């Protein structure tokens, strides 16, 4: 009986000791299998790791940014991506590209889900209320995209017609301005440019308004379509957007200026636009 109680006492003592040791050993450690939290956009990486910036874009805007599957994997490539990576390399940053809908880009900056946006974005007065912009790095013009037999080549011919534009884009604003004088112009706003082109091809809309370099690419791959430049005194240049007060604006501007002076920007324009 005493032997049994002695064994029981030893067992209880061992169990108590193990419990105390376990409690002391886990106070400030992550549980097994847990992954350390990753820095959010705008936060510095731990010491010793390369700094990373998150670029938000809408990767349906060829040749600015689009999904390329030719290598066997899905990669986001394009004019903006090349510029971003060049700037990142010059400033010692690794650039991570995140794809989302165009109308979600500015909110992504405002909620700290991105450090900057490149998406062929024009720095309109309305956008400048919510985000800061770099200097313009490329100028472009708006165009009317339609079927060749439609004879829709001028804004005043869009009266009474259905016109597709990208949601939240400068072209959407342009269409709303046209609607003030082109009576009966109906605007259809969609998220993706590919969807816009399909609407034109199937006849669900009569025309679309797209940037000239983007329109050129779609028309080349769709022989039944045409595009005509809309003459305007206003510039629709592209700039990089940042959260209000971002410290990156100045250093990005310095690299953009360098690219324009050393021929790197012209090299990329020729690569992606053939100009």
C-alpha cells in the first residue's frame, strides 16, 4: 500500500513539474507553425531584409500593365511595371505588384494597402484631393473605338449612342462631359478594358472611349474595329499616385527625371508603344 502511494506521489510530482516548466517556457514565444506577421504597405522590413514597396495596379490595360502567360506562368508585365522596377532598383526597393479593379486603386492608397499606384492614371483635380502624384511620365490622348462600319469617329456622332468606358477612369469623366452636348449619349461603365472591347464587338454598345495606346493594341488584334483620336487641348498624361503626404514622391520624381534625361524612358516608350 505504501509502495503504491509512493509511486502515485512521484507521478503527481513529475506531472506538476512538467506543467510548471511548460508554462515558463512559452511565455513570449510564437506557437509552433505560426508565421511571423508581414509588414503592411508603408512599413519597413526587419533589419537586414530588402525593403519592399507595394504597387497597386489594374492589370488589364495593355501595354501599361497586363497578365502575360507566355512563359507558362502568370506574370504582370508592361510599361508601368518596367518603370516601377527601374525606380525600385535605383532606390533600393523590391517592388511587389498587386492587381485589383481600377476604381479600387485610390482607396487602396487611402487604407494603406499600397505604397503607390501605377495604372496609366491621370492626375485629375478630383483625384488630387485624395492622393498625391508624381510628375507626369507619359502623355496620351483619348480615342473613340468602334466597328469600322459604324462611322463613329467624332464626339458629336455619339449622340443617342451607348458608349462603354472603364469605371473610375479619366475616359469615364470625358464621356460625362460629352454627354452634356451629345444628347442621349448613354454611358456604360465597366471594370475591365477587355470587357469594354467585347461590348463593342458584340454590339451591346456602339463605341468605347479608351486611351490611344491601349486602343491601338486592341484594334490590332481585332481587325473589325477602328479607333480615332479625340482632339483636345487638355493633357491626359500618366503619373504615379501615392498616399497623401508620402515621403516617396520626391525620390520617385528624381528617378523619373533621370530616366527622361538618360534615355531610359524613351527606351521603354519605344519598347511598349513602338514610338
